[in-house]
C-alpha cells in the first residue's frame, strides 16, 4: 500500500521533472512552433529510459555510500560523476543521434527521467530514516531532491546539445565538471565532523547555486543558440 512518504517522494521526483520538461520544451514543439524540433514519442521514450537509469544510478550510488568513508569521498565523487556522465554520453552518442538538433532535446528528456526516479528514491530513503518527519523536514528534503532534478536535467541536456552540435567532448567536459563541483559542495553539507553547522549550509547553498545557474543557462541560452545555429545552417544549404 502506498503511504504518505512514498507519495511525498514521488511528488518530489516526478513533479518537478515533468514541470521542467514542459516549461523548457514547450516553445520548441506544437503549438509553440509550426514545425516541432523533436518527435514527442521519442521524447517520452527517452524520459522512460531515464526513469530506468535513475533507479540503477541510485542503487549503485547507495551501495557505494555504505562502503566509503570520508577519506574515499573524493574518489567516489569523481568515479560516480564519470560513470554517470559517460553512460549518458554513450547512449546519446549513437551514430543516428549525432549532429541532429533533436538530440539536444532528447538529452534533457532523458536527464529529467533519470532525476525523477533518482530523486524519488533519495527522498524516500531520507524520509524513511527520519524519526516522525514533520512537514518542515519533508519540505527541506524535497528541496534537496530538487537539486538532483536540476543536476541531471542540465548535465544530460549539455551532453545532448554537444552531440547535436558536433562538439561532444567540450560539452561532456562541462557536464562532468558541473557534476563534480555540485557533488563536492553537496556532500560537504553532510560531513559534519569536518564542517560544523551552520557552516555546512554554505556548501548546500553553493551546490544549489551551481545547478540552478547551469539549468537556467541551458534553458535561456543553450537551446535558443542551438535553434538559431540550426536555422542558419539550414538557410546555407
């Protein structure tokens, strides 16, 4: 039977992911434009693929957290970031997706699919481990989960845009860097033996700033630039 914590975790994971998917892509498909820049069926297929990948990523990261201490945290952050971004890169870099404008949008869809289940599982585990969590605790944990929605949405979109542009390596490097920097700041919040409260809140604020800036940049600048360049190339042909 579905309990309140499961519903709260599902809302925290799937609600923001689907909302951002609509808000970010509505101007690039019908009725926003006469000719959509991507296929809606493929877009939802990539979201569904991301849903599966999100659970796999969570299971792997959760397993790693049990065997790691503070001394191995940096290695794990680098390893997880490399593994996750490479997995996204391999999937989106199939020959049929290379140098095609719709790949940039499918990257976002897959990333938000990943974030939906990853955030759902992360929030649920946090709430399950808490003793009688109240409304404030649930709200805070859900806000923490929203950072993962922004993280995976922006980094996977970057990789997709890079592949669409034929500049995959540079965009992959940016996505990897964003992931690593976010993880370093985010994890610093939990290492209270090294960074005492309330100073650990600075790390959390920095993590939120990193992924918020990156997602806004993708939404406001990267996609419009991708579309403008695609139109310019089409006119030259």
